[in-house]
C-alpha cells in the first residue's frame, strides 16, 4: 500500500491511501475488518483470534455494515455495563464482608446490608424480617426507605403473604404486582401494611443457616411494577447469606460471652467456696466456735447467718452464732452468745427436719436452712437470710459449714462434759468428804476456774410440775409468759427436761465460777455470793467473811439462779438457798452442813406455792427460823421488828410495847390503852406509826403471826439477857 498527497485550492494537502492488490487488510476490506474486530470484542474472543478476524466473523447478508457495527457496539456496551454492575456488586459484598469481620453492632451490620441491597438493585424500599420461634411467625427487623409505621411493625404468619411463604419454603419469590398476585395468601393486616407503604413489586429471598434453617427473609421492593432479573435475585441472595452469617456470628458471640460470664461466675463461686473451705478448716484446727463459723459464712456468702440451738427452734433464735437465753445444746454445752428475747414462731423447725432427713440445705421462705446434726442427733441449724436463690456451689458451702459446726459443737460438748465431770466430782467431794485437804481442794477448783476462798451459798434446784389449779405464781408465771408449753397438773418432768435442767445448771456454774452436781433427784450448786459494790463489804467478801449484808446476797443469788434456769428449760425452776458458806476450801465440812438447809428451803417454797422462785431461809419469815440450822433468833427479830426497835431507841418511844399490848388485848386499841395507861388516840397514833415503819400489810394474817412471834422472842431474849 502507498499514499499520495494532493493539494487543494486552499493550499492544504490531503493524504490519500491506496491499496494494491497485494496489500489488502486481513479478511478483506477495512469496514469488514472493523466489523470482525467488533464481533470478536463482543464475543469476548481470545487474543489469538484477532490475527484473522474474518475467520471468526459470519457475514450477515443484506445487512448494512453500519447496522452491523451498531448492533455490535450495543452488545459491547451492554457487556461493559454488566461488568461495571458486577464490579459494584462485588465491592458492596466486600464491604459487607469487611463489616462482618469487624462485627460491629448487629443492628448496624444489618442496616448496612439492607441499604446496599436497596442501592444496588435500584429499588425504592428494602427491608428484612426475622423468624420468631416462640410465636411461630416472622417480624420486621430492619427497613430502608419505608415511610409507613404500620408497615414497619408488621408481623407475618408462616405461609402468609410473599414473605411468609419464603420463610416457610426457604425459596425466593418475586412478584411484579403483589396486590393482584393470586399466588400468595393475602391477609388483611399484610395487605393494609403493604398498601399503606404503596409497594407493588416485591422480591424476597430466605436467610439460611447451613443451607437448611431459615431465620428470616431479605426483601427488595418498588412502588411500581417491575420484573426482577435472575442476576438481581442472585445478588439479593448473596446479601441474604451475609446477613445470615452476621446474625449467626452475633448469636455465637453472645453465647460465647454469656458462657465466659458464666465461667467467671463459676470461678468466683469456686474461689469463694475454696476460701470458706480454708477458713473453716482453720477454725477447726485452732478450736474456733460457732460465732466464727457464722461470721466467716456471712462474709463469703453475704447476707445474714444465724445459728439456732436445737432446744426451741420455734421461738428462741441465736444470731451470729449465739445461743438462746439459757438455750443449751444437749450435753451441757450452750453455744456462744445470747439474744435479747424470744421471737415469733416460724417454719424453721419443719425446715430443719427436712434438712436433717434429706441431708441437704433446704429453702424456707426467703432463707436457707441447714441442719446441724451428728449421729442422728440434732444439735441445731444454720440459717442463711437474704439469699432466696442459692446456686449449688453456695448451697454446698452452707452444708459444709453445717458439718463443721456439728464438729465444733461435739468437740465443745466433749470438753464441757469433761469439765462438768470435774466440777461435779469436786462438789460431790465437798458434800461427802468433810476432811479433804484444803490445798488439794483449791488446786482442783483452780483447774475449773472456781475460787473456794470467797463466800458461797449452796443451792438446791428442782424443776417443779405445774400447780394443779389456779394461776401460776412467781417464776412459773414468768415461764408461762415466756412461751413455754405448760405441763399437765402434777406431771413430773421427763428425762429430756431433766437433761436440759442439768445442762443449764452446768452452764450457770461454769459462767458463775461455781460448781454443780446432781443429787437426790435434783440439782445442787455451789455459787459465789452476788455481793453488791459496798466498799468495806467487798473487802470482807474477799477475805472469806460473808459480811453484814450476806443474807441479801444469798437471796439475790437464789432469785437470779431460779430465773436463769427457768428461762433455759422453759418451765418453773424452784431454788432454795442455804446460809452463807464463808470459805468452802478452808472449812470443807460447811458445804455438807449447808446442803440440808437448802433442801428444806426448797421444799417449803414448793409447799407455799412459790414454784419458780428462789429464796433463802431468811426470806421465809418464822418458817425460815425453823428451817435454818443456825436458829438465828436475834436475826429473825431484827428482820421483823427492826424498824420499830430502831425508832424506839432513837426517839425514846414505846412502839414495840404498844404492839405487844395491842396483840395481847386481842387486837383491840380500847383494851390496849388500859394496859398501857394512855389515851386511845395515843394507841391509834402509835399503831399508825408502826404501819409506816413495818408496812401497810403488818396486820395481814401471815405478817401478824410473824410479828407476834418476833415480839414473844424479843421478850424472851430480853428476859434471858440475850
């Protein structure tokens, strides 16, 4: 081929190409070659095919070359447009995968998927529904482009509408005109929601997990008729697959997070259980008590921990390891502490019985109860308040604490029983062997914390049956008010009651630095006198001398012992006291000599109906004079007439003589004035003064008898020079 240059009238040149027969372009003329190249480009032919385009191009007879070029160009344009679309789809899918890799908030990921699906498919609305296994339907989860509140809150039953059918069959469905499409089950709520949104063309694809489980539906929709192409359905299915992965990944992440939280909670529980195990072990090794167990358990489990003794579950609690007032575990060893008073009965006894029977802690209301028992014997119960829901590990911790408590109680009981045997044997020796070595007695007493060099009193105690008729008196009334169940009239105490009385007496002796023993079907105690702070008298007591007010100290000791023992056993305990025993170690025989007096005083209290009371012979008037071994006539006269005698001595009056004349005259002031040779008004004034000195009841029968006896003895002692 060669070129020739021609010059036109304007002087410009133009090139003209000429082809010789031997230099034609491949495949024929130039237009034909161009068409061949376009054909190859439209078909996506390989590069080697471009060497001979004519061999791959079929001539279309009768079709102008320009028309053929146009058709090929349109095909190439469509191909390029499809590739651009696929590139955008791949970009969107890559972005979605990137979002899933970062796994931000699930709502953000699902919203991004719906937005991209709407943009790439060119629809006006896109949305997603998720299945609700509990309700058996599918509900709206995410929307993009929606304007209807009704539509955004729509729920579709399985098989209802296009979405319900997709969720039920796990297959994609599309419609170009949903309102008039009879393939779907139309319902009024769905049609109203779709109509309010104005949707016409709808495409729905399932969200599949593992290719089988449908968890929801992804939609693309327009408000005009539209045919969704297979490529668009495939694209929406790709987005649906990513949405399913996002939902499943979030679910797995949530489950993993919850599992980790559960493991952390279990580890914390195990750590607390290990902590309480170590602390309880340490308590056992160092000989701790119930108080220590309840404190440790409260710190580890939280809430409030309470120990109740087995004596009276219904109305006497023991908090923080304490014991009820006088509440004593069997064996004579009460738990530590003492609450202030009874509380209302609750369901604890029944819960304790269930716990002992089942061998596990049981729930009672808002608390947990674990029985403390050993060898079938109930020793008490641990109560955990403030934990209505207790996990198995903490429940086991409570049960382990109950086991440790039973071990501590048994160990404490054994030590207490050994100590009580020593105390009982020492008191038996004082009662039976009057010639014991004082040094040996002091050593034995020191081992149990007793001091036999200070003044003591011997107490005889007995749990009296309830009176046959009438209201209870004295300590019996107090015991009844405390909630103790009354026994039948005249019913003797049973073995359990006697055991509780002995346990309470042993506890009282231990806390008061005294001694206790059983004797003659009852109890005998040797307790130090409860001397008040009286200065000089305190020094006398320390030296072994009872002091001038020792009678009051004996009475106070007896009353307190009766009250404490009565509260402990829940019934009237009567206590008779002897005269003061100055120094039992120095004069061992004085204890044995004092015991009969305490026994006689106890019998008289019962005969007088003063069950549950505590008193000494000095508190019983003239009967005390008869009961006491000392026969202290002067002391009796002083107790009865002392104020009047002192008044006469100070004022020089004759009140005692007036009293004597009054009773000798048959309690007649008129006859008494003749004996005294005074006016009757003078007698009346003197008797009024006597009433103020001796008490308003001085003329009551029992007081009048004591006063007359004291007057007789006063005259006799005066006549004998006593």
